[in-house]
C-alpha cells in the first residue's frame, strides 16, 4: 500500500476509492440513461460498497454523468 501523503486518512482514502469505483462504473454503463436511472444505480452501488454520501454529492454526480456524456471525473473534491 502506498504511503499517505495527502490530506486523507486511510479510511478517507478507502471511501474516496470506493465512491470513485461506483461512479466510474455507472458513468461507463449508464451513458444515455435517465437521471432517475443514474441516481438509482449510484445509490445501489454505494449501498453495496457500504458508503454513504450526502444528497448534494448524488445530485452533482448525476448531473455530471448525464451532461458530460459519461465522462469520468474525480469525485474527491465533491466529497470534501
């Protein structure tokens, strides 16, 4: 495992990594899906990963996935 050099603790880094994985998967597979479907898939994936995020995160993630043609983005700034 790499040494922590940023502002995140090991737990925080693991959470960010889990959220990033879910968002990347949903962005890849749900291109062109409705906002409701994207939100449902994000919620399902985050629940399966055992991670909770604020509704504001979900709102922004759904917006970015739907309006950026499924482009991947860094979730860490949205979790601060």
